[in-house]
């Protein structure tokens, strides 16, 4: 008699959940924590063995744009709790402002990516979220307008998760792709924003580096780009909180990161660009003479891939007015900042000193699906609008809103329909939890 191989997917019981969050970056982790704190049984799926996404694996090392240029706070809530907990570990600096090369005043918090992993672990554990790490999404099953289940490849084999609400925070919107969602197309003159390989370099004499004028730094960056030593004409860095090292954001990789072959090539090319940039810094940038390349990011940082088509497509014009959305669930003040796929500069649209904008719940609800939400850089927004709302600070605010909305939908009658929730009640809950909506 011929032995048969057991079907593990059928032998192992499905995981029942109120909320499944696909993608454990900062938007996804915050969404999972927000849902669990509202009483939802929440599963958080992540491909790595740690959380944080671009904030940890990508080593961005700074959270930008918490307030308007005039100083009015527009992001708080769980995002601020992340920073407060980082400070408890000694892993984050204070909010401080700086002038960008464009002349725009920005505020940021620099942090230690490795310690952020601990903070996110703590938040998830304390909230009662069930983490499903080292997990890759295989497919999503729909029943009409509803997502019925998701199949996940784990170390123990395939597992099925049956959620009442699915939140896609994967960045690339992989769950929405598997679910057959509709996506927005790029315009005729638009291209995906490039990826970046962050790298750690040090030690740096920051007293000497800080004494270099912005004009001189810009001249050095232009020279490095023209000589082919730098992939972009910039010397952007975030200071490591534990040492005299810095995390540099000066590579440029023009790819579609949903293409697996292109993504692999970009990882290799990104490390090559970082190595050449480090040699240039050591030779040309005052304060960096003793430095050397110490670490690469675990992965390239991705700015843009798929954008879901939602009930509302957020536009740059709505950000610049700003549009007073009645269903606002998050706010932001980061300017429209487009990194072109080629060349060394930026396409930049500044905001006024007191300018802030709102993000509507409808841009988080995919068309044609009743029990799904998105948060992070894959929301329903034009290419130009995404260039403003894609930063991690704002993504955390969207994540808090998505998780809270999902938990409310689960509690409501009618089978977890996101369009049926009381938006004003959602807004009251977000405000009670410290979020900013305007």
C-alpha cells in the first residue's frame, strides 16, 4: 500500500480571529495594538522574526513631521506612545526641528532601530495581540464582497486564519492583491518613487559636521553625485542614539519592489551604492574622516508600490486646500516630497507654516470589499498625495485608526461591515486615545 502525505493545511485547525493584520511594520503593529486594546482577538502576521518594517528592517532611524512648521501638533496617540517607550529604553531623542535642504522646517525624533524592536514587542505582548512571525501570505479567499480567510506559510507549514476583518498593512498591499482588489494606476508622467538602502556609518565627529553650513553640504553632495560616488545629491542622516554613528539615507534604487527579481537586484545594488557612499563620506565630508561603513539595513526601504483603489482617492489638491473631511481619522503636515526614479534631486511642494491636512476613513476602505481596511503607504491616494502621507509617523496614525475601526466593526451588528460603523463614534474614541484628527 502506497503511503500518502498528510495535508497539513487540513489537519491543523484554522486560527479564528476578530482581526487579522497582514504586515508588522509600524502601521500594522499600531493597528494590531489598537484593535486588541478595544477587545478584538487580533493576529499580527509578519515575514520577519521582529516587527517594525521600514522602521527596523529598513533602519530609517527617524520619525518625521509630528507638527506643523509653526509648532502645532498633528500626530500623537499610539505613535507618541512608541516614542515615549523608546525613551524609557534610552533609544530615542527629543522632538527637535531642523531645516531641510529645500529650506522647509521639519521636526523629527531620531531613534535606535534595534530598541524599537523591543518597544513593539512590549506593545504587542501587553495588548494581547497574537504575533504570527516568520509567516508569508500565500493567498486570500473571498466570499462575494467579504474576505473569508487567509492562508499563511509558517515554520510549521501552511495555516489558515479566518478573520472577521482583515487589515492590509503590508506596504505592497499583498493581501489586497490576493483578494482581487482594484489598484490605482500611475499617471502618464509618473514613476514609482525609488527605494533606499540605509547604512550605518561612524564614528562621526558631530561637532565638526554640524559646523559645516548647509550650502557647503549641498556643494559636497552635488560633487559626489556628479562624480558618480553618490546615487543622489544628498547627505541625509539620522544620528544613532547610543554612539557617534549615523544612519545615512543617500542611495537611490529605481525599481518596482513587487517584482521579486528586481527587488533582489536592488538589495545587491543598494549595498554597492552604500559602500561607495561610505568611502566618499570618509574622504570628503568634514567630521567623517575616521568613519567606516558598519551596517546595512536588513532590507531596502520602499517608498511606493501598489496603491489600493478605495471609496475615496485622496489627492494632493485636497491636502493643499486642506479638505475638511467629515470622516477624518488622522492628520499630517509632511510636505509633498517626491523622489524621482532617476537623477539626484527631489520634486518638492512645501506647505505653509501652520498648514496641516486630514486623511479620510474612506481612503482606508478598498472598493468592493466590506470587511477589509488598509493603512500605511498603500492607501487610496494619488501618487502625489502619497508622497506626503507615506511617512512612518502618519502611517502610525492611520494604523491606530484602522485598528480601532476594525474592532468597532467586529462589535457592531451586521457582520463586520466597515461602511456601517459610526464614524463620529470612531472619531471620539481616537480622540479619547490621544490621537489628533486635524
